[in-house]
């Protein structure tokens, strides 16, 4: 492995570990519900059933002790909101933390009265985590969750780094341009928000990238089928990829790729039997798809507002707290991606078609899911959840980088601007966003205010985090140093790249 590749992967693993350790207990998207799924598999060796599965008693008791966002408090009244928690005396906060640390691990096998709305999810990612949760079942809850988060986040970051490099290489990019694509993926806050907590996205997002890589690789039809089957057993949104799969199988004339899909059939037959719905989605389970209502809502759907919210939250979304980044910065990021996409359109190649078909297939699934949610919520929800968009992120970034790589000096200038902005965002994510959020900072976010807070308040970032402060600061220092070093190297490559390697015939 080249030193540059090793540094990229270490950078991604560091960011994943930092995110996992800094994120307070249950501030990851729907994490208490995902973790209760893991506990049910680990403690009872049984699959949960929507409508009957509940949170474990351990998780339910912890929700009154671990501070959470005001949004979670709206749904679960016993949660202590962050602002309320930091307003309490230090002794009271220390008592809550001690009680949280002292929860009896045996209550992880007991059931509470709180329904688990993630019980419909396919089991593969949870089954893998359940093996480790079983091994660590006697450890305190905070230690157990941290270990699982580290497992999820680090494995996902390393896998996505390697897969992005391989996808970029299949598009004909040389090593330096492939590293740019991997750096952008591994500098994305939303990637870690989706993968560095206990859920199933840590496996689903790399599987989506692996599926595209298999489609780009001649002679990998069987691997394509195996990866798709694993995806279907990880996340139901892989159903949206079936049109892409049909296109690929028809294109390569290898029906053997269909054989592994039989492994997913029992799970989806179970969905039909239990919920009278193939996907098991909460919006349709037991009620069917409201096709007439969706068609009626179609002309009224706010497409532009939905697209704007989808793109914005896909780039940066602050966990269950739903904090945002600077709108100006996000607009600059989107403008850079749009400029790269225009360059790609001018220099697109036949091999790019595979990624476009895959992205279109998945995007169609997102549109369907969003329209369904819009209909069921009577117009409240107008965009997909931000973690649903992440499977599209790596392949789209690869195409954008391909546009830069094929465009001479214009592409080089765009590369310098893009990696610089992404470097700024990942550094600001730690120092200006997440550390202040979880360290008790309140007030308007500005350089002067943050400097005053850092230099006069001695922020204790470990008071609600899962890692001790020295470990967190060490990881922050490495992440910042690696981001700057990688940025300087990529921004300094001003001469045009070597001719792309020839692409194997498809």
C-alpha cells in the first residue's frame, strides 16, 4: 500500500473514531432504536417484529440520564435537553453521568414499554454487531456503544476510502485524481454522521459503492449479485437498485448474478407476510401504498424546495440536534460540485454510463420515498432523511472529479478550490460546530465568540462524550493536521496529470 493511501485511510479512520467518541449517547440518528435491535438479537437471538418489539429496559432507563437534543425531547419527554443539562449545576450533571455509567447491563435483556420503530429493518448489519454486543454484554452501556460505534465508523471509513479509489481508477483516473475523490468522501461530515453510530448505514453505504465497483469490473457478475443480496439484507432502499441490476445483468448477459438474490427472498417474503408490504416501511406497513393520494399530491409537491433541502442536508447535518452549517459555505460547496458536473458533461465517456444509471435508479427510489412521506405526513416532510442520500455521494463525487481531471487547467483550478473548501469544512466541523455544541457553548457562533469561549471557559468536551478528553483532543489534532497536509499536497499539483490509464472494455 502506498504511503499516500495509508495516510488517507488513517485520516478517514481518525475522523470516524473522533465522531464516534465525541457524539453523545443517542445523538446519532435513531440510535437508541437501532441499538435495541442489536440487543434483541444479541440477548434473545430473535428477529424483532414491528408493533411488538420494544426498546430494552437499559436503553429506556438511559434516555432519562443522557442529555439529548430538543428534537428528541419532543418525542420522548423524559430526555434532558442539552441546554437544560448544561444549565444544571456541575454536581447534578456529575450525578446523572454516574447513574448512566452505573446502569445494570443485565437490563439490556429486559423489555420496556416503548415501541421500537426500527424493528422492520433488514437484519444483516445488526446481526454482525450483535456478535460483538454479545461478547461485550457485561460491559457498561457507554463502553459497549462506543466500541460498536468505533467498529461501524472505522470499518465503513476504510472501506469507502478503498472503494472510492477503485471506482475512480475504473473511470480512468490516475492515482492522484483518485486520491482527490477519496479525500472528498472522507472529509464529508454527513458521511460520519451516517456511519459512526450504531445503525445499519455503516454497512449499507459501502455496499452501495461496492455494487457500483462490481458493475464497472468486467467478469464480476457473480460478485455483483452477492453484493446486491447483502445490500437487500442490510437496507430496504436497495430495492430501488433493482432496475439498475436488471440493466447490468442484461448488459453483461450473465444471469448467474441472479442466483445470490435468492438469499434475500425469505426476508422480503416475511415482510409481505407480516406487514403486507414488500419493503416493510413504516409508512406502508399494514396500510398499503397510497397510490391515489400520491398521484393527487404530485402537482402540489414543492420540487425546488425539496431539492434544495436534500442537497443542503446531504452535505452537512448535525445529528439528532439538526444543527446546520453556514448557508454561504454550503452554497459554495454546491456551486463547486455544479461546476465540476458541467465539466464532466463536456467530457463524459461511455464507462460513466454505469454510474449514471445506478445514480438514476437510486434517485428514483428517493423521489418515491420522499413523495410517500410527503403524502403520509400531509405535506410536513418534503425531503428524504439525509442519510438516505449518502449512497449517491461517492459515485457522484467520482464523476465530478473525473470532470476536473479531464478538463486541463480549468479542472486543476476547480480541484484546488474544492479540496480547500472541503478541508475548511471538516476542520470547522470539529472546532466551530461539534465541540462547541457538545461542550456547552451557547450564543452566536463567530470567530471572536468561539475564541473567547475556548480561551476562558476551559471547555470540558468529555462531560457528555463517550471518550475521555485527551483522546478526543489527540484525534482532533491528527484530523486537522492530516486534512491540511493532504490539502496542501493536492492543491500543489498544478501541472496537468498524466494521460489517464486506458479503460478496460466493458
